[in-house]
C-alpha cells in the first residue's frame, strides 16, 4: 500500500493534476484537497476547488496526513459529489 501511494504521489506531481481521489478496498486517498469540513468515524466531508466529496461509512480512521494529502482507513458505504 505504501509503495502504491508513493507511486501515485509521484505520478500526480509529474502530471501536475489539480486533485486525485483514490478508492481502495478499505482505504480512501485524497490529494490536493482544500479543506476537511467534517470528519468523524462515520462521515467525511472534504472540499476541493469546485466541489465537495461526502463519504459515509464505518470506522473511519486517519492513517496518514500530510499537507493537502490524507489517507483514511474504514468501510466506505456511500460517496457523493456536490458541485459548487
């Protein structure tokens, strides 16, 4: 998993993408987000420049967090995008 994140981060850096959202079996990886609006063990709302992503599920836990980059572990049950 760590090697995949390093590869993804390098590819994003080289491509100069505005953002990246990676959904894995029990992880969620967000890159280049603006802010985390709400976070608890069952709900996550993250804003990006032109939209918000809202994730509901169970047992959310921050595994790693860097500037504009976060890795969340947990069971994802629903994902919605709200455009500004």
